[in-house]
């Protein structure tokens, strides 16, 4: 046997020694040895030409596993690639299906990584990232973390291992969430030799190294069975240490020992084969050109199998099927935690000795557990209880309204419209139950249906409540603001039609919304959060929404319509603010309701939008806004009526400005069919008379101005008498006709009649017999005559028309002010006594 050793890994020396042995030495049957990969590979590649079989006990380079290139090469030590099936078994044991590799740019390590890729391929294990480095591994480590690699398979030497773990510490890629699997053939306390070359503190390095798993071949078998030599592996180790003394130990000594036994068994099998097939040929007849004997040795070694000190010795295509051990770095020392038998393809973990940093093995990736952000059940229960109380209150108002529908107070306030207001409030209350149902209570399909149902209910409820409120306010506005109507009855059927029209607009919008762009269930995902329980998972909150493609447009249409409805209600409330019958005038309460609802809706919509990622807060805001708006609206409509009905029901149906006498009430009750129609007709007539009174007062003011101008002209220029006669006679007649329109007292009419009889209009053109010699026109229209007539007529005229505007009490026998004072320079206090007598 030709031994190959002590070449100091020099290719030239090794190749020269091999050729010298072939040329000058005896015929060698086999080549035993080869430690350095470079020397071994050169010699192994040339063995085919000499029909020599080579057996190595220390060359682990994966390159030598290529049987096409090295057909006559065998080794008792497992290849570096032999750890890959063991790694695969370990990954499957802990259900790690996603890994990453970190490899030093050296051929030895690159070959192992390439083989590992082939082993993992098709085994349902994903290599999510493959990184390599030459000198600085930090960039590659950072990329692994960025790709969420939790299980890292490393291939690098001791010097680079120190740098890798320093980078891992800086990137926090250690601890309970990560698992490093690296070569296990490093020397004992290997990190101490390289710690000074790194920029990492020793404690930081050890913290990052804690828990890593090393994978390497087993130097000696842990079994207690006797080997081919008759010794157990333990006995062999004891004897070896005793003979070694203080010399340095090699981890390949067991494989060298078993290698001797392999050669012996191979020669024995070859001799047995030759004896059984050809009695004339012996192994001593072998020479370098004897191809037949070379093949016999090759087949005999490939079929060799026995139990040696390194375990079961068996070859598969020239590769040793050995035992792979797993060690773990625990508390600054490596502890054997398991082994893998390649022959049986079996992994054994020693008494669960693997200690992970967490409560369980690390996950192969960040486990993202989607968690629905749902509405809290206690919160839903509390708001539901408040909603039920609101519905009970609405039911009580409904009972009150129905029971007292024949009372004057309730009858004048449109009980049917009140019922619709209550119905709208109850629909709004009901929508709260639907807003609180999410994926934790109902299925996805049901939730999508609820998206549409709750929108319809809330929209219809809002329109029903405020539509009815504004419709009955419109009736009051139509009666009291139309001065040309003396009697107008607007029945509830017309108001129901108005509310129906508003609901029809709602239905058109909602139906178009549902057909064109229906609401769908959408899921919004948020950033991952750590698990509150400390588990090695990340929580990704998800939230359900009801949305569609053009959500903003549809909401804008609905908000615009509701806003116009609110503005219309404000307009009606403002227009009817002066109606003096409390049972009819709800303008103050409508204004308060619109104000509160508007403010709360604006605040609620803004806060709801800002808290859309917090379902509990959003639901609480929406529910409280609906409860507040519905409750305040119902209370403003019904609580005043309830209080008035219990305290003074008659006062609410009377006009605040006019207190009717019992006789007038009796007379009105005989001629009208209902209290409501009488009050409406009387109030309508009052409004008409007030408007006409105002118009006549303006007319009288103009005539006063004309009279004053006439007086001034007469005093200054007598030549304008003709003009006065022609232009102002008609104005005086207008004044008299105005007085007749006011329907004054009989005494006043008599005074005016006597004055007209004594001074008939025809006297403006008559002649005096005593002055027949003079021109009749000049005599009658002389300044003296005109001044005398005016001095008599003006006080009478003032006395005639001033009572119609409240300037003179009807009981006065003479003007209350000086006749010479101009009406436009006097204060005329308002009075409605004439109007009352007219009613």
C-alpha cells in the first residue's frame, strides 16, 4: 500500500512522491491517504491510468465525489456534502420549510451550498435568499433580515464566523426568533482565536452565538457494540489516548483506523473472489497494466461493509455513508444534542437536549396572524342597552300621541306627522344594532348584506323624521304667510304626500347606488404588531369596511340632499317664528333640533373618519351621535307638549296677542267645524288686515305731504288757486274715502258727514249774489276764502283719518293734537283696537 502523507499540502511534492513510488518502488495494490484536497484530487484523477484504487481517511472536499472524474477514489470519512441530508432531516424534524443560506466565497463552501440546494429542491423547503460574501458579511446579514429569513444555513470558516455573529448581534438576528446552523468542525474554543480581529465585544459575540447548531461527521461512534477489531469504540478511544500520550489528537484517527480495516477486507474479498473464479491468478500478480485485477479491487472495496469505531462502514458510489452529529452552543461550550445515521436515514435527538432561546423552536418566518379588529362585546352591549332605552322612550311618545290625538293641543300639532317623526327616530335607533355587527358576529356574506341594509335604514329614518317635522311646519307657513287667503285647510294627506316625495328621492338615490356601485366588504390591512402574549408571531390587524368604487361621490349626493333638507327646515322655522299659537309654532324647537343634529353630524362624521382604524371608537361615536340626535329631536317635539298638556292645555291653543271672549268663542264654535280651522281663518284675516292697514298708512303719509304743500302754496302765491282746485280736489276725496274704509265709530262718521254737507264740493264753483259784480272764480278762489275754508276743513280731516292708523282714539271728540301741527312731525303710536272691532 502506498501511503500519501507529509506532503505539506504541496501539489508538486505530492505528485513527485507518487511518481517516484510508481517508478522506483514495488508494485502497489492500493493508495492509502490523501489529506489535502488539492494534492489528493490531482493524484486521484490520474489513478485510472495505473488501475490503482485510492482510499482517503481525511479528504472531505465535495469535489472528489465526482465519479466520472475520480472513479477509483474512496474515502472512509464522510464528505462535506454528507451533512446536507442530515440538515434536511433536522429541518423536517422542526417543520422548518423556509431557510436562507450565507456562504463564504470559497470553493469548498460554495460546493456544499450548491449540493444543499439540490438536496432541498423538491422537498417542499424554500430557500428564500442566498447570500455570499468575501470579507464583510454584514451587508449579506442585513439582506437576510430584510427578507425575513429566520433559519440561516451558514458555510464559512472560523475567522468569518466571528464576523458573521458580530453582524448578527448588530442586526439583532439572534435569540428566540432565529436559528443559525453552521459547520461543526471548528476547533474547540475557536472564537477566542479571532475575537481580537473583530470590532465586537466578547460578551456580544457570545450572546449572538448562543444556541447555534453545528453539523459535522461523528469522529467515533457512540454505540457500545464491538467493532470488527473486537473492541468497542470506547475501548478503542481509551487505548488510542493512552498510546497518543501528550501528542496532538486528530479527529480523523478513527477513520484512519477503519480505513486499514477497509483495505484488509477489500483484499480479503478480492482473494476470495480470485480463488472462486480463477485458481491460477493471485493478487500478487497485480501490475499497473492489469485492468482486470484493478476492477476486482474496485468492486471489492465498494461492497465492503462492517461496523467500525466510526460506526457502520459502507460505501455508496465511493462515498462513506457515515454518522453526522449535531452540537449546540450552550453556555459557552458545545454540547452534542443529536446524530443522524445516513445508512438508516434516521435522526435521533438526545433526550430533547436542544435548548432554544424561546419557549418553542423558532419559526421559519415571521408568522403573520391576521386578527380582526372587532367591536368590543361589552361596548356593543352598553350602546345596545342605551338604544333600547331610546326605543322605549319613542314608544312612550307614540302611546302618548295616539292616546291624546283628540286633544286640542295634539290635534293642532298634526298627530299623524308626529307618528312619522317617532317612526323615523325608531328606524335611526334600529340602525345602531346593525352598525355594531361585524365579522366577529356574522359571516362575510351577511356582513356585506348589512352594509346595504343599515345604510337604507338610517337614510330612510332620517328623512322620515325630519321630513314629517318640516312638512307640518310648511303647513303653518303656508297658512300664515299667504295674506291673500282668508281660509285655507291643508289636510294631512297632502303632508303625507310631501313626506312620500322626500322618501321617493331617497329611494331613487339608494336604488341607483345599489345597482350602479353597490357596497362591498373590503378588508384593510395594517402594519404588523408584536404579539401581546410574547409569542414568536406578529399580529397584522385587519379591519372590515363597507366601501365601493365611487364612495365619495355617493356620500356627497346623500349629504347634499340631507343638507338641503336641513336648510329648508331652517327656512321654515325662521319664517314661522312669529306665529303666536304655541300648538302650531314649533319653530324654536325645530331650530334647536336642526342645530344640534347638524353640529353632532359634522363632528361625528369628522371623528368617525379620523378613527376608521379603531372600530370601537368609531362605533361608539356613530352610535352616540345617532342616539343623541334621535333623542334630542323626539324630546324637543314631544316633551313641551307633554308638559303643556299636563299644566295648561288651553293656553297652548290660544293666540298670545288676542284673548277671545267667551261669546266670541261660542260664536266661533257654532260656525266652524273644528277649532283648528277657526283659529287658522281668524289669524289669516288678521294678517290680511294688518297688511292692508300698513298700505293705507303709507298712502295717508303721502297725502299729508301733498296737503302741506298745498297749504304752503296758498299762503305764498294766490295765483296757484286754479292749480289747487284742479289737482287736489281729488286728493281730498281720497282722504274721505279712506276714512270710510276704516269703518270708524258712528260719531266720527256723523261729524264728517255734517262737514261735507256744509261745505259740498260743488261750492268750489258756485257764486255769491252779494259779489255778483266781481268775477265769480276770483271771488270764490280768493286767498281769503281758501284760507278760511282750510282752517275749518283740515282739523276735521285730521280727525277723520288719524283713528284708522291709531293716532287718535275713536272716543275723542276733537283732535288730540294741535290742528296746525303737521302729521309727519308727530309720533303716531300703534293701535289695533280698530282691527279687533273689525274681527
